[in-house]
C-alpha cells in the first residue's frame, strides 16, 4: 500500500527536478579522463604559465576542452607516442610513421582548441 502512495510523489518530484534543471549531471558529457591525468595536465600547464588562481582556471578549462574533443584512449596513445619519441633509440622509428604522427597531430589540435577557448 505504501509504495502506491509514494510512487506518484516520487514521479512528481522527478518531474519537478527535471523541469527546474536539478538533473544537470545527466546532461554533462561523459568524463573518461582519470582525475590524476587531469591534475597532471593542470600542474604542468601551471608550471609553464604561472602559479596563479587565474592560470589554474585557464589550465583546468583547457584540459576540459581537450577532453571534449579527444577521448581518453586517443589522448593516452598520443602522449605515449610523444614520450617514446623523446627517449630516442632504435625503436623510435616506428613512432615516426604517418599513422602515429597523425595521432600526435590530433592531440596538438585539441591542445590548440583548449588554448584558444581558455587563454
């Protein structure tokens, strides 16, 4: 009996929450970047651009824009290619292939997008 009286009330509350914008989380894009990766990006960005609150906000905005453009798997792959390329050695040649370099270019385009929108 009790569940019948709660059901209309629960539906009414859900409708009210939806109409008032309280269900914002359902409208946000999927966040597939790990928190540590976002923090690493912001920390490095602040090292380059300054240690101010304003720069913190701009760097946070920038990684949000990158995440909106580039899925985590692609970001991680491009970062790995860049990291291996910086090490040098015989095995680096494969990282210079057009396919691998296109992945790096995708990351750089996303970074430029973040800079344009946030800085």
